[in-house]
């Protein structure tokens, strides 16, 4: 079983010497987790204001210690160089994201998990990472901090791609003159485009959270509301359903199951019919 290395041994490494240190260092270097320790030549005064603490973290001559082989692989360190000998600023430059990273550490007493940061590999490429961080603090002074870092760039890029796709879909729905609503399992409205809001919302009332039956009934009458409620209850088979109300110049509707699991269980489309000439 390949379990991730915990942070506790890193704390021990900072105070152990001799044979035990060699054993622990060997365990650390064999780990596939990228582990690091940042030690400050001038301890950081944690009693100072936050902005001063941030400044000192970057400028109090931080040095790497006990960085393992996985760190070198993650940051693409050239094989002829030793990670602990490299300037911290090479991969942890002072920028807005990393200042926020330090502020997050300050607000959580330098004990955080999955704290985001923006680092720079040795090929010059910036990468989004997450750190689990702990620290050695004495009398209000930060002596060193240490942790495990993970590259989350692929996940972030995927999230950004999904967000972009979502934004395009929402923009298309917003531009549709047809009313489109997403419904939850019991027929509660979880989302509605502007056309649906204009059709069903009365007096500027929000649609989200309302039951679809009463919402339709309020706009088109009790019979219309009951027909939609019946359709929602009958959707368990997963077959699309359709109907209409209001006569020739009324509305038609169609109801289908959502494409995936989540708060949206079904999608209702309401279309205004043209009157017969």
C-alpha cells in the first residue's frame, strides 16, 4: 500500500541528527510526494503586521532544506544541480498569488492543507500548486516551514475549460426567446433563463426555489399547473414528455430528464404558440 508521506516526520528531521537523521532523510527522498522545508536565515517576526510578515517571508533570506527528489522532478531541476542549493525565489517568487498564499498561512497559524500557490518551474513555466504546510515557531518567530506540494495545474485547466463551456451555454440560454427552466427532483425550480423569468415571475419575484406547478399556475391557471406537475411526477421513466395549454394562441411545453446527475433532474421548455390566422 503506497500511502502519502505525512508532515510529522518533517518536523522530526529539523531536530534529529546522526543515524536517525540519515534514516529519515532516506525515507523522505524515497517518497513520491514532493516534500520541502524552507528555513529563514533571519527568523520572521510573526508579531508584526501581516504586510510586514509577508515581506519578511520573501526577504529574510529563505533557504531550502531537506527537499527530496520528487521536488526536483516536479520543478524540472537540471540533474547536475542540488535543489537545496537553489534560491527559493527561483520557484517561489513574490507575486500576488504567493502573497495571498502567505496571508492564508498567517490567518491559519501556519497550519493549512491544500493551500493554493503559483510557482515557477525551472523551464520557466508557471504552475498552480497546492501545499500542505506546517511550521516551526518559537517565541513568535517563524524559524522554518515545511510541507508537501502537489501540481494541480491539470485540474485547474480542466476547471477553467468547464467554466468557459458553462459560460457559453449560459450566454446562449440567456439569449433564447424560449423559456427554459431546470427542475429539481420534486419539481422545484433550480435555474431559469431570462425568458422564463419574464414569463412566470410576478412582480419581480425570484423563481429559484419555487415549485414549478404553482409558478405555471400563477401565470396560466390551475389546470396548466396541474398538467406540468403530473408530467414532472411521471418523468421517472426518463421518457421526454410534451403538452400544451391555453388553446391555439397559448403555450406548448416539453419536459426531459437532465443529462447528468446533480441538482438539475429535468429541463422544462415553454414555447408561446402563434395564433391561427
